[in-house]
C-alpha cells in the first residue's frame, strides 16, 4: 500500500527531501516504518530516534498500524517561538 | 481569537493590530509578548534564523492551545501569530496578545501560551551563526 | 529606560512606540502590559475614570521602580507611561514595556512593575459609574 | 513658621482645595499637623487616618519634625494603574 512520509527540519536536510511516497506492506506500524527508514537512510538514525511521529497531522504512538494513504510525519524536537 | 502562521514580517504595526484585535470593553488588561531574534545564543554570535513549520499541524496545535486557555482561564481573547522563513536580528518570530478582565489572568495565560507553543507546536528553527549553522 | 506621566491619550501607536523603544539586539523577549479602562467594576457599570497624580513624587517613585527592576533582574530596558485626566472605556491608563534576553525575566519584571506601581506610586482614580462617582 | 500642605484625591475634594499654606509652631511633627488638620477640617477625619504622609516628596513617619518651607502631602491609598 502507498503512504506518504514527511520529514522536517534536520531530518529534511539529512534526507535531502521533505516528502517521500513509499510502498509498504499492509499491517506496518509507525515504529516499523521508522526502522525501515533508518535502514534505507542510515544518516537519519540518531535524529529519527529523537523524533516524534504524527499520522495525518495527529500525534501517534509507534504501535499504531498504518493505513493506505496515510501521511506519516517525523518531527524533530520542536524549537518554535 | 485567532492564530496565524505567516511568512510576512511581523512588524511593530502588525503587533499593534494583533493587540488591538483582542481588546473588548470588559477588559482591564492586555498583555503582549514578542519573541524576537536576538544577536547571541549560547555564546555564539547569531546572524539570522530560519523558521520552518509543519503548517497544517502547527495551525491545529495552535487552535488546541487557544482551547486550552479558554478551558483553563475562561479567556477567549487571545491571538497568536508565528512567522516562518528567514528572520534577521530584531525581527519578531512570534507575537501573542491576551486580553482579560484582570491582569493576573492575562499575564498567566500569555506566559502559558508561549511556554506551551514551544512544547506542542511543530515549528523548528535553524540558527545561522558566525562560522556555521545548525538546528536548535 | 524612561518614565512619563502624561495627560495625552496613550493610543495603540503610542504603545507601539513605547514597546519599540526598549528593544535591543541582545533581547529575545518584549513583554508589554496595557492597563485599560473597563466597563465594569465590582458590579457597577463604569462610564469613565479620572486619574490624578502627585506628579513630582509619582515620577520619583517610578524612577525608583526602574531602579528596583535593574537591581533585581539586571534589566535596564523598561518604559512606563501613565496617563492622568479623564479616561473613557477602552483607553489605556498605563503601558509598561520590558525587554530582556529571556522571556521569563521579561514577564516577571513586567508583572512586578505594574504590581509595584500600584503599591508605591501616588496616583489615584475616581470612578464615574451609573448613578454616582467615587474614589477607588 | 510657614509650611505648605498638599491634599490629593478624596482629601482634595473633601477639603475643596489641593493646597493650603499654613503658619505653624516650630517643632510641629507630621503627626501633629495631621491632628491639627483634623480639628480644622473635621470632614477629612477618617480619610486623613488612612492617608500616608510625604514631606517634600519623600515618604515620612508621623514623628518627623517639620521645618519652615516644608511641603507636606497627605496621600490617600493609591489606586493607580
């Protein structure tokens, strides 16, 4: 199934992209996607570990199962204001 | 009661308009916070800052923040404008205006708003300093 | 760093100028407080307020207040303007702007300034309400 | 000796004047002046009791001895801001 991955700030720079469409197996969890990304883009490693995950703009736990069409965002620690 | 994420400069005039927008006849106090780019940070000389937002989610989180303030203090007259893009020293990154019947509430809610914004709103900044740059 | 007691209206533009006057490149935070005439007070419908100052002493006390803030927080960029005369609903009676490196300090010092002003500065107000008037 | 008395807010209105020049005996204290004013203008009574005293623009104790030319201000509880 197809999902969209969004990367911000340091993660976006390290990946040299802010958005990737990915084909993944049904049943994949947010945590599983994190592990997959780490393998695919090892330079994201440490920064992915400290990132929060949002699915369709809502904070999500790593155990949540993804659905086709989901937009999964990886959010480094915030530093707004 | 409004929130905005904008790439246009938050000028002193804009701050004035934001503050004016929350005033009602029942209010005795208006507290306005301006978060400004300063020329130093942890011993480094700062040149500029680049702000990036996950805009849709940031707007949602800012609206949640307004709701939290409404529930906690019964205050509805709050406005928050956050800038994104490249900011120079002295430019405003965020302005928050809170109006209330009494000053204690206005101060508390305004300080809560900026503290909470930093916790829950997906915005990031990259510091451009003398000799380098980095996400902070 | 300045204080002023004035009989001219403190307009939004004046508040903007007062806030701008305290900004320096080293500052990351500007907190501005506007004390405004509200339309009610202890159940009464307020029509207007008349402020009176013992001007020479009030100016001296406001300067003492700036000095207290400087000693306690090391902050020098503070401005306080207090209005006297007859004020209508919605008009600003006092504006206080405080700029500092960090927001916590700016909030604390600004709130201290208005709390302390009410304690030590010889200014009084007479409330004109529906059906009467009285010093409060 | 000659001194100047200043009255503010409620006191000013009750006295129908904000400023009075008075001839008083040398050695008079601020507290003594308060008592004298109460006698002279009984309607100030209660409001004088809750007033602070300033001599030449500085907060003063009631025991302070006045000097010729002093400006003595009676200050109801403040309500600025």
